[in-house]
C-alpha cells in the first residue's frame, strides 16, 4: 500500500470537472485507488464517491493505492491535485 497526503489549493475545490479528471486518471491503473478526506474513504475510480467527499479549497486529502503500479498511481494523482488539475 502506498499513500501520500496532499493539500487542495484550487479555489473551486474539487467539483465535477476535476473529480472526473481524477477518476479518469485513476482508471488507468490496475490497482485499487482511494481518496480520503477527514477519515472518510472514497473509491477513487467512482465519480460519485469522489464528489461525495465535498472537497473544498484547503482540504487535506490522502491518496492511497493498493496493488500493481500503486506507487505510480499515487505519484500521478498527487501531482494532478498539486497542479490544480492542469495537465
């Protein structure tokens, strides 16, 4: 299992478009992906789960992955958040 904490700096938080970008990126990896906010764990490959976290600017998240390519998945997903969902 690999995990890293990341701070959401985007003024808009994680609304529908960035949530979909996160899910699409997570789906590229064969491992399980989780997004955790305030001890609530969401399936990182489910748009409804990610949106259900109601992530706002300033939120601290944990990106966790378990399985094949977990380290690559966490690194890429954390980078996506840190760069305000800009490719």
